[in-house]
């Protein structure tokens, strides 16, 4: 009887523990913040596949901490934050981003380390930091000393926390990788920039031998991708092409072959686990841009053949499926409501464009096939189109794509069913828009205009995603 009771009790305790869930709990003090974006590691590796979560009416968001391997969790809440999260732990993070002194409070293991991690956050691009070192000196010894000094200062701060037992050994190792791979990427960039000097070329491979490309724990570092890219893309490819005078040049307006070349920089020059990781990061980055290059489907098929059970496939497959669906839909010109303006390339100035819309209220969406944020706004088109139709107003989609991307433009107009008048800018119209809307210093899109009776009444109108605020803005001119 006692044995049966003991066995039953043991089973109950074991079941209760196995059923216990560990969580990441996010809270926000700014009640206007509605959403948070979170990217969790994939088998410990840093992988920027963000999921968006809504805050509850109590301004909280709780997600499962189902990690099996510790790693870096990237969070966007007002701005970017990073946290080292270990399995089987509960954490609470309270954001107060308006408090510049302490924008978050961390409750959980390694709290002091989490604060330091974000304080020392390597927000500067490693190339920019490399240029700052090069602006101060050009001698090998002095550059090495400067880089080593700054990396050492950061390392000492983490070591101090370890000695005081404010962080554990696993956090410390993670922090070391953060420091080492960031400054490793910086130093590689400096070596390439100074590759006309044999001294720098000679120390370059020493860096790659010293700082591992095969340690699985190195994949937790946010700069490992940059470091591995410097090795495979710069040292093993760009530099050797340079000294052998076999540089490959690609006109990305005319061909997508640069994607194939880029993929093989990693495929041909890296070993595991860096090879699988870098190929997955590359494919995810390229497919997420929603330019729908068909070559990416072939590259993914090659990747999947090599890694049929890869943990990254669940992030890659939906993006690849979207490319396939895009080309299927773009080929079907039926059942679309869009209209390509006649002789659109003959419009050479903003004034000519405005003259075509006298006695009308028009919402103008300035976009391009290469602009990810532009295409994200198309998700709100259906409601916007209905609003404009009810108000007897019109919409013009004005693409800034160049001539070489004409087919891509036509395909995307069909795929996104841009119901309205579609115009692709001529070179003259594009330049005139740059001059009059952006002061002649390049341009940033998406950009939206409201036109009434041939005159711009809002030269930086609200986005479709702002819904009711946009509709109220438009209604002022009805």
C-alpha cells in the first residue's frame, strides 16, 4: 500500500513539474504602446525572426520561455533591447522607455548583466566603428592597441560582475562572445580597408584562427553573422578576387545573379555550424524583403536538400512559399482592379502629374518594388479603397522604380491588386519629385500626399495603417 501511494505521489510530482511552464513577462508603463516584437534564439543561435504580440488592457504580455538552449532574445518596444535568457527560468521585464536613465527594470537571473548588456549595446555598425579607428591612426600596432583596449574595457566590466557573483558563468561566456565577435568584425574590416599594406594582410588570418568559426556557442553573439561574413565574404572572396583581378560585378537592376554569388560565399567557404547558420540567415533576410526573386526558391531548395531537418526551415519555408504564390498570382491578370496609366513615362514633372488631377481629391502612395515598409502598408488597402470610393475620392500609386524593374513593377501591381491609377516614374519625374519633396537630397519612402484640385494640401500625409486618423485627415478636404 505504501509503495503504491509512493509511486502515485512520485508520478503526480513528476507530472506537475513537467507541466510547469516558464515565461517571459513583459509590461509597459507607456499606455500608448500596444505591441511588442520579440525574436527568440533558434537552438541558441541569434536569429532575427520577430513575432509581434499585443499588450493586454493591463499593459502586459506573457509568452512561454520554451528555450532548450540559452541565448539572446531581441525585443523591440519603443526601441531595441537585448536579454540573455536561460531555459527553465521566469523573467519579468518592465519597460519605461521615456526614462532614459533606466528604460527597463529586469526581474530575474543576471539582472545586473542585463543592464550592462544594454548599456554597452553595440548599436554602431562595426564598419562605422572601424572607420573611427582609422580616422585616428593608420599604424598597425596603434590600431590593434586601440581595438584591444576598448574590447578589454567591456570585458573587465563583465568580469567584475562575475567576481561579485552578480552574473553566472553562462552569462559571462555569452557576454564575452558579444564583445569578441563584435570587435573581431571591426578588426577584420580594418584589415580589409588597409589590405594594400602587407602587415595588415599578414595579421588578418591570425584573427580568424584565434576567434572560432566552429564553436556552436559563438552563434549566440549578435555580431557572429558580421564576423563570419567578413571571413567568407570579404577575406575569402572579395580580397582574393581583388588580388587575382577576378572581381565579379553585378548590375542588380538587370540580374539577380548577385544572390547566387552571395549564397555561395557562405556555402563554399564555411564549415559547420557556421555554414548552416549563415545560409539560413542570408535566405531569411533576402526572402523577408518581399522582392520575390525566383532565384531564392532555387537557393532554398539547395539549402533544404543539405539540411532537410534544419531548425531554421520553419522560418524560411513560409517566405519561400510566398515567392511561389507571388509568381503564380502575378501571372494571372484576370480579376484585378488596377489600372496602368496610359503613357505614364511621358509625365516628366510633379506639375504635369498634378494637372492630371484637377477637380479631384487624390491620395498618392509613393512606393517602390524594393521598399519593404511600402509593401507592408498594402495590407490596409482594402479598407482604404472602400473609404475613398465612398467619398468619391481616388488613389494613385506612384512607383519610383527604374526602367529595368518595369516587369517587377507590373507583377507587384497585379499581386497586390493596387486598385487605382498606377504610374511608374520616368527619370525626369523621379528627379523632380526628389527636388520638390525631398530638397534634392535623395528620397525616403513610403511617402504619401493628398491632392485637392491639382494642389498638394498634405505633402507628408498619414499612412494607410493609421486608418481612422488617415480617414479623418482626408475628410478635412472633402
